[in-house]
C-alpha cells in the first residue's frame, strides 16, 4: 500500500508527537469526569449519562489533534485531498 502523505522530516514528526502528547494529557484529565469507577466495597451511584457533552468533548479532542498535524504539512496542491479524505 502506497503512502500518499507528504514527507515530514523526523524532527518535525517529533514536534507533532510532543504537541499531541500535551493535547492527550489535557483531554485525558477532562475525560475522567465521564469514567465510572465501581468497586465491590462501596456502591457508587454513576453520574448521569451525558452523551452530548461527551460527543462535543471528543470532537474538540479530535480537532485539536488534527490541527496540530495539519498545520505542519508543507503547502502543495494535493494537501487538501490528503488532509480531508
């Protein structure tokens, strides 16, 4: 399978990974509010489901990860097709 993605120098790939790691940490903390932890020793009443709030949060998360990488790609004619397919 051919890779149609433009070449990114390894240093730039590292910058992307580090920036995305910061986003992962930020959203991991925010997503903890949606996690239900149950133990056998104490009954915990789970928080009410919040599918809309979770959906919005996951959308923000995905968008931030996408933009970090998309902003680093070099300008070229096929860039839009690569990023949005």
